[in-house]
C-alpha cells in the first residue's frame, strides 16, 4: 500500500514524540512492504511564530490530501498572553472543523506490566478495555455565548441536533459489534433538556438499527463513580462533548499515565487526526524525558481506522506491550526506578516491530 501522512509536530514535546511515531511507521512499512510518505506542516504556537496563523492554509491543504494526520501537541506558556489575537489551540479546533471530525475516540486499556502504576487497586483495573466515543463538534463548547453589559452574568448554550447524536451513536455501535458488543450512553437526562433529546435519539437508533448490541444508559455523575469502582464492566461508551472531555480525562488515570493513551478524531469520510491525549509538556521539552508511547499507539490507530491495516496496527500494539513487559520505562512510569529516554523507548518499539 502507498499511503501519505501529514505530520504536525506542533509545540513542546510534540516534535520529539512525532519523530518516534514516524520511525515506528517506517518500521511497519518495511516489515509489511508498504510505502509511506510524509509531509510535515505547522500548527499551534510555532505556526503563530512563523506565519501569524495557528492553522496556515498550507497545513489544511496537506491534511486534506493525506490518508491520515499525526499530531504532536499544541500550546505552552509562551503563547498564553490573554491579550493575544489568537492562541495555539485555535489551530486544533480549526483543523477539526475543516476536516469535519465529529467523533473523538479514546481507547483506555490497562497494560499488564503497569498495573501497579495506577492509583487504583490492581483488582479494579486489571482487564480494563474501554473505547470512548466523544462527540467533538457540538455541545456547549460550540454553543452561543452571551455576556451581560456589566460582564457579571455569562451563559454558554449546550446545543445538539438529532443528526449529530445519531451519527456518533451509530459509529459507537458499529465499533461495539467488532468488540464485546456493548454500548453505554452517558447523559444527564434527569436535569438537562438536551440530554433528554440525546437519550431518546440514542434509544431509537440502538433499538431500530442495532438490536444485536447490548445497550444501557448511565447518568454522567454515576458514570464518574463507576469508572473508579467497576471500569471493567464497560466496552464502548458514547457521550457528548462536555461529558466526554471530563470522563476520558478521569479514565486516563486508570492505566497510570497520560503518556500511554492515544486518541483519534474521525469524520464520516476523509483523513482522521491521530494524537496523544496529553499536552505539550513544555517543562520537559528537549530533555528526552517525554513518553512517546501514546503517539506510537496513535499511529496504530491511524493504520487501523484510516488505512484498514489491522495486522499492522496490532504489530505496533504488541511491540509496545513487549517493551513494557521487558521493563523499559520512561520517567513518567518509572516510579523512581531506571528510566530510558524518548528515543531509546522509540528505538525499542521499532526493534520489536
């Protein structure tokens, strides 16, 4: 297969971890006889510095012409001026909008070798394997904001249409069919009108189109508790933008480190955007302390979801599990023990692939 990737290293540790992701993709291409090409473009703070725009036109054009986009991270203290005309995060929101990426996928899976790295007891997290589907382009983050004349009263509107709910629920249910066959929808229908629309729409889609998939609805506050007490009970979880943002950050601590978790942002068609869920970590940029595994696992998601290369994705995931089983740790998961650098961890994964 010939495939083209757009690489968006971004800011902070982004360039370091994206480099390791590319090296792993090269190893996959060599092993499975593929040809992968890459186009590196700007996004975020570095794009502001070099072009004045956090999402230059050249970046958008490259992304639309690629099979998949690999993103590092954006932002950092140097761009936090509240009076600035634009911010790095505008680039991330912008590319999601340009590519109509409405579904954010976050797999949360514990690694057997790192069960003791989690703040929760081993018996609570062993075997956890959850795939979150978070609606990404609607809800309160994109609703209309209003501010009173005196600035002392502010409101943000949470808005969803049936269509937006239908498409994310369908995508989650399709994924469940290839996993353990269970979907959990999370809402706040006992309080919010928009959640009542979410619930009735999800109920209808699941009943009419996916009768073979086990389905349940859980209130968001109960779900927050269940993730800490019985996370193993969940397979595919689908929810709106705000609830998904909060719950996936909570769930990210189950495996013990943000440095282990990838994510994908997908639309109905076109290239997907793949990235680690962690930020730019400017405090460790350039020190070799960054954990590249989330980005490496994001490349596996790209191969699976954008290119349909399941065996190749599984090879990357198996390689990551092997290097962890072999005892390799970056500082974030070393728990005070011996640690390897960003490039050493990447090289170990490449060798296993």
